C-alpha cells in the first residue's frame, strides 16, 4: 500500500492508496488507472498472494493432526480439500491483474471465499470432535458466519463500478473479511500446534 502511486475506480487522479476506496487487488494492477508504472506494489502483491500457495500446502498436511479421531479426521480432510482449492484461487488472483484479465481475476477473487466457506464448516466440526478449547470453535464460527455474510453481500451488493458509494461498500467489506481471515488462520495455527503437541507427546 505504501508503494501504490494512486488511482481508484472512480478517481484515477487520487494520490496514494486510500484504505476505503482501493481494493486490495488494485495493488496487483499491471499499471495505474492512468497507465503509469507501479512495479514495486505489483510485485509485492504477487509475492504476498503467492503465500496462499504455502497455505494450500499446509492445509494438505493438517488433517494428519486429527487422526486420533475418525470423524474429526474425515471432517478435516474434507475441510482441507476446500481450503486447498480456495487458497489456490487466491494465488490465481495474484497472476490475473484486473486490468489485463478482468473476467479471470473476478472469477478467482469472488469464488475463493465461496470455496473456502464449506472448508470452514468442516473444520468447525473437526474441532468439535477433537474437543479443542471452545475459543477455537468460536473464532472459527465467527469466520464461517462472516464469510457467509460476505458471500451473500457479494451476490446482492451493487456493482462497485456503478457508483462511488457502492465501491466504498465493497472495498470496506473486502477489508473486513480479509482481516477476519488473517485472524482466523492465526487462531487455527494455535489449535493445530496444540494437536501436534498431543500427537508427539
């Protein structure tokens, strides 16, 4: 965001990154809204979003932590299928700049969250079967409900290209679900660490 030169969907002449008016993926535009170069923010965005590939790898391994409970293991495996695919969709966001591949970019960006949604549901069940502390379940539930609300919002909200207000609503909603996602995965990592220690201990 620091290196973003400027420009929003409705104001190509704005300066810098405006938190309530710039989408996260605007950092990954090949060029600015006025056609200028934005080399640094583009490549930092690609690097950051490629990190979802590491998350995909991690979620392909996580179900092993649930092997002590057959039902939990089954739910974790199902959940990981969706988390892996959803994570790869977010990698797809990085490599389809909206100013070059708009339809593909929107496809990856919108469906990434929709694919992860059932994954969160299955992991909630896995947590319940493993009798993990309630706080992990509650954080996961907040993520599930938040993601569901965001998906519903995406379906019914006005096209951000239609008005500046519609754009702001979409941008703010995107930021909120992104922050919730980061907090949830961070929380999940402690749950997984706990299961790992039980597995080896």
